[in-house]
């Protein structure tokens, strides 16, 4: 790993932690109870809990999309390296 990628990872982690802290600070100020209707049921939860749940679901979905994209790029990289290695052997 290069220093740039480590620094990039640290900065990304700090941004995520800062955004989560802001989201939970906003959520903690919203303690009213609301009714949430699902397809088959309904429940009464605090707005702060709903914010935390939806934020967590959004983060998980975002990470899964990033993982799928990363895996696709990784496969393309491996294929390109194999082609380059084959080309270098021919010459």
C-alpha cells in the first residue's frame, strides 16, 4: 500500500465518522414518536431511531454497490494483466 492510499482511506473514514456523528446529533434532537406503515404492519418508533435505521441501511447499500464495482474493476485488472503477460511472452 502506498502512503497516498492509506491517507485516502483515513480521510474517507474520518468523513464517514463525521457524517454519522452529525446524523446522530440531529436524530437525538428528534425524539417525537411517529407511526411507520410497512407493507403488512405498522409500528410506532421515535424519529431518531428511524433516522438511524435508514442511515444504516443506506450505508450498507452504498458499501455493497462499491464492493460490486470494486470486484468488477479487479476482474478487469486481472484480465488486463494476463493479456499483458501473454503479450510480453510472445515478444
